[in-house]
């Protein structure tokens, strides 16, 4: 679509523009909603399985400490324990990771619906331009906004962390008297104390960001009056082009109509301004059919072609006008005109028989 610089965007986006934007992956979506969903559901899943995780983590820790007394540190031993740790981690965290993956997918679908857009995944060489990439990252309004949001979130989270951890540091002096299981439980509960407050803050940020993204997307999609007109031309076609197409279609239809005149049985006229050519096949058609019609100059051309091809002309002012108004080319005549047309066709047939008899004599 052509660009219209300097014009105010006052028109709501059309469905075509919204669909085109969606095909390119441009939708009103808040990443904060996704972060909140993943963080929140992950937290809930960990909370639900905290006893299981704490128990397994305590057993694994005890096993390591017991083994470390007589353990000789070698490369093989380190590799073995590294593999055991990775397997242990994925074993206890697999339900959480699976749940986070599902909720991440659902949070995206809930915001924008499910639709596969290959255009959004297509490679564009402009994306690999270091100059434009540098400008997009460091000097765009979007980057500035995202940086501001990140700094605000970091500041508040840092304040939360400071006040909560300062209290937790005092409580850690009592850990020396606790068992390993109790120590792990304390660590988990302390972590949840911090995380729940961060989730509350994330919820506020996500709600504000979601409303802002909807507003910003609609504002970015607004169109100028000229853009709307240009899109209508692309969708419905340029009026001038459509006019030329209609004209060509009329010429083609008129050409076919003229070719059918020699097959007509009679041309009914008024006698100068109207001409309607009729054809009746008793074995095929239920009623006479209009094969050509015209006014003024076209009527004269119809009459001339009819005369050149020995098609009979019959003058009837009222009938000619009635046929012209009530029928289009290719239509069967209406029932109310059957009697009048039948009389004319009978007359024409009788006239042809007389001519044929005279020619034989």
C-alpha cells in the first residue's frame, strides 16, 4: 500500500489491514502476560510439589555428603555425578517444566488466538543489516519503552528483595540448630515469601502492559483517508478499470447478440426506436426467447442484420416496448405476452409458407 506522509491517521483499521498485519505476526500481545503466566503457574506447581522436591533434594544431598567421605575426586567421578545431577534435576522438575510449556502456549493463544503465519517466520535480509539492527535496538521508541519497563521492574524487585532478604538474614542464624530437611524447608518457604510478592507486582505490570499494548496496536494500525481509499481500490478494483472491464464485457455480449440475430424467427419493432429479436424452437423451448434487443442506433443495426439474413420484421409499437422493458437477452418472454407473440409467429410462419409455395409455382 502506498504511504501517505503528513496525513493524519483518523480512520479505524480495516479488516484487511488487520488480517495482513496478523499474517506478518503483528498482533496486540503483551509479553508481560506470558511472563506472569509462566512465573505464576511455575510457582504454583513448585508449591504443590515442594514436599516431593524438598524430600528428593534432601536425599540427594545426604547421599552426596555420605559418599564424599571416602570419595576420590577424579574426572570420571565428576562426570558421573554431573550426569546424576542432571538426571535428578529433570526428574524432579519435569512436571513443572511440562506445565510451564503448556501454560506458555495457552497464554499466547488466549491473547491472539491460534493461527500459523509463515510470513512471520520468513527470512528477510533487512533483519541482518547491522546498521538498521543497531538503530532498532538502541534508538527506537519500542526499545526505550522496554528498557524503561525493565528498569522499573528491576528497581521494585530489588527493593522487595532487599527488605525481605534483610529479614531472612536474621532468621538464618537459627539454621545451625535445624536438620537438613528443616533447612531445605526453610529455604523453600523463604523463597516463596519473596516470589509471591514479586508475582503480585508482575500482575499489576501485566495488566497495565496488556491495556497499553491493545491501545498502541490500535493506534499503530490507524489509517489515513487516502489509505482507506487505496485499499478499497485494491480490494474492489479501481473504478476506472472496472468501468473499462464492464465496457469490454458489454461489447463482447453485444457481439454475441449480433451473431444470434440471423437465427431469429422475427424482429419486432416500434418501428424506429426499438427492436427485439425473438427465436422459438418448438422442440426445445417452452416459450419464445429474446436473442437480441436494442434502442435507436442499435435497433437500426438489429433490423439491418435481420433484413440481410431474411429475418422477418414486424411492427408493433406496444409489444416492442413491452418486450424491451420486461426481457433481457436470453430470457423467455413473460406469460402475459404469449398470446400476442404467438399470433405474430403464426403469421410469420404462414407468410413463409406462402412465399415458399409461390417460389415452387
